[in-house]
C-alpha cells in the first residue's frame, strides 16, 4: 500500500483502511478509546498480553474477530456491555474465567452472530449451566472447551454433541453422523450427567530389578535372619475419593511398618508423610499443593519380569483439583521391601511349647522414581500409556559374613598354600552364593556367564485413562496395558 497508494498511509488516513491489528506479547494491559479511530477494523488479536478487563465501548463496531488468548480475563461483564454486534469469533482460551457466574454472558443476547467460540483452559465447571446458555447461539458451529474442569466429566462430549445439534466441531474434532447417533437422547437423561470424572490407572510389568538372592550371603548354620523381598509400584493421585461401589473411602495412614506385599488394592493408599524421606522435595511440594495421595500396588515376589496386573478406577469429584493434578503430572516409583525373619535351627520337643518368633520391622527403599506427564489428558487425548525408565540400578554389596575359610583360620588351620586360582574362585562364590551357601560351582559359573550380558534398565509399564461415555470400563483387561504401551513406543 505504501508503494501503490502512499497517500493512504500518511497521517490519520491509515486508520481508515486498516482492517487487521495484531499485537502479541507486548504487555498490553487495557484497550482504550484510541482504538475507535480504526473505523474499518475487522480483526483484533491481542494474545499473550496482560489484559484482565476489556471495555467493549472501546471496540470498533465493525469487529468480526476478537482474540484474547493467554491473558488474565476473569470477568466478561465489561466486554458484554456494548459488544460488537457483528462479531463471529471470540477467543478467550487460557484465561481465568470461572463458572457459573460468567455463563450468563455467553448467549445470543450479547453475541447474535457468533460462529466460533474458544473457552479452552479456563476453570469452567458447570456443564449443564454452560450448555443451557450456549444453546441460544443459533449460529455457533465451532466450540472449544478442552482444558476446563468440566471437560473431564464422564459424559462431557456426548452431552454437548446431543445438546447442540448445529455444532460442527467440538475441541478441534469434527462431529460426524455416527457420533450424533451414538449420543442420541443423552441430553434428555440428566441422571447420567454427574459432575465427576472417572480415571483408570493400570500398571503392568516391572523389569530390571536385581535378583535379591545375590545379596544374601548366608551360610549353613548361620543365625542371621532370612530376608523375604517384595516389590510394588506407587503412584500419586489427586485426593478423591469414592469407590466403585459408591461408598466413600479415606486414605489410610500407616503408623507402623506395613508389609506392602499384603496390602489390599482399595486400602493401600499411603499418606505422603510416611514416605517423604524417600521422595524428591519437589515431588512432595507438588503433592501437598494438589492434595495428592500415594497408592500402592500389592507386593509381588522377585522375578525377571514382575507382573503387577494392577487396575484401579478412581472417581474424582473435585474437578478443579483433578485438572491441576493432570497439569502437573504424577510421580511413579518402584519400591522394594525386605522383611527379616528369624532363623530357628534348634529342634523342639513335641511337648515343648513353640516359642514366639518376632521379626524386625520391614525396610522399604525406592529403587526408582520419576515423573509421568499427564497434560495431554486435558486436551483431546483420553489415554496416556508409557514405560517409565529409571535407568540401570547399581547395587552395593552388603557386608559378608565370615566365610568357612575364615572360621578354619581361627581354628589354626594353615591356608597359606591356597593357590591364586582357588582364591579367585572363592571370591566369586562369595558374591553369588545362595542363602545356605550351596551350589558354589554353579553360582560361580552363572556369574562368569552373566558378565558378558548387557544390564537391563529398571522399567515399569504405566497407563492412565480418562473414561468417557459410553465406555467398556467394566470389561477392560490388564492386557490393554501392554498393547497401549507398545503403541506409545
């Protein structure tokens, strides 16, 4: 224009021809009456600024597109005082709108020509109230609500599709005839529209856990305790809680040392304060901020591949808290618990009453811990499936009990003629001996053979799914974990 018609860009003439104005990320705090000089303005983009309130009286009446994404708008009252009558797109994504007080401004009384509305990633919670207002927008064809707490509701999409028959695109996904048929009549079943979300957590296989038997260096006749090992996975989930049978559940606080292997699935929640010594400081702070609790899978014995076969459905009624939790992610950890049991090698007479054996408290430690990103569940995805990789574990060898040779040396036997090969063989046996000190040669051979193998990193399969209506939640099997994880990789 400066070349073809330079007279139009001189002085105030430019205001007569400018139709689009884009000011992004410039720290704009308000729109004043100076904008009214742009008499032909049709598109105003003010994304990523610091606007908290916008006065509609300062907007040109010719405006058709108003984009206010990524600002701090919390109230629509001033915007709706004298809104541009020809506005077709209103973008209010990533702001601070909270319902239901703002729902009343989203009607045809204020926006009679609105075709596209973006309300994504606000804090709207009243699905029924919002839909009742949006139903008056007869020209509305594109609606974006993802990222709001109400979008986590079990019947969210189906209810909107059936309630707004003229809608063409919801959350960037086209609404087809099949989807409309599937959700037909859902809007007339208010008993199904509950303000709650249903989330299923599934945990599959654990791999890369070192064999604990290699660390048990006990000999025949030793009075050292026998140690049993169990392994479990912990994850944090936002405090809810209503169980599948409808009864409320409180998170169990463990005051004593629990045996993880015997924890029941529904009663295996641990208070964060019990494990805060083993968690990262940032993870503890995040948990407190979102009232997250730790859930524990039932303990499993050691194996090359430990199959947890864990599935739990959570029902969350605090939708705002659930949104915050998903945005921050969860912490998944692999735990080891060892329980020392006393040995009793003395034979008891039949008439003698058996003595009571008491075991030491179990010892728990974290083998690996990491964060799983869940933010995609706030958008169009309803499933996060991943393999948490905690790296290769480097275990420390425990102190060895006295060997048979050392005992013989105390008795005065001469071991000075032992060959170098024998000493090396004996050292190998010490690091791989079984609890009873047997199978020396076989264990040594296995160790030599294992030196050439590549170490396996500690991994665990983790899946979180946001259930939507209709769903086959009751018929899902644990096999879906491996399938989903394979696709994710």
